[in-house]
């Protein structure tokens, strides 16, 4: 793998998010196996979410696990997802396992599109 590579990860969810539904958009334990994410040189994950219903609070959050995915802890605060397009980036390199979780608001979505890219390069500033 060269230092400039990025990996596009398609979202394969088949249903639109319902009322207050939580959806795992990506999990390193599913993709790579427990405690294996660091072997794949994952430094950053960029997530773009498109929705059309903004009722209630929609969020996306990075979670980490130190026990192979049995228990998950939020990394920082959740980011709000607005009506339309939302783009977030998370620094994932320090974590044994990580996942990105979307929480829908109080209204079911009629449009839900997710694009996720894993960046295998170390950007100059992780904050």
C-alpha cells in the first residue's frame, strides 16, 4: 500500500433509517476482525451523509473499543447531521477497534446516502 492510498467503503444498508434508529455505518471489527484495524494503516475516516428529514436530533459519532468490540465508548461528542449534506472526519489511528454510528432523529428518512473513505495517510494535524 502506498502512502497516498484511500479506500472507498460503500454503505450497504438496505433500509432507510426509522424513528430514533441507530445504524453502524462502518465497524473495523466487522471489516478487519477484532483488534486488527491498526494492521491496515487506518489513520482517518471521512464520512459524508445525505438526508432529507431533519426533525429531532440526528448525529454521527466515532466510537472506540479496547476489548475487540464487546464494549464501545464514544470518542468526543457526537456531530450533528443536518438536512442535506454533512461531512465529518475522524482520526482513528490510535484505536484498536473503531466504528462510525449514525443516530436518526424522530422522523424516518426518505433519502439516506452515505459515502465513507478510509485514508491510509497521516495528515499533518489530527485536531
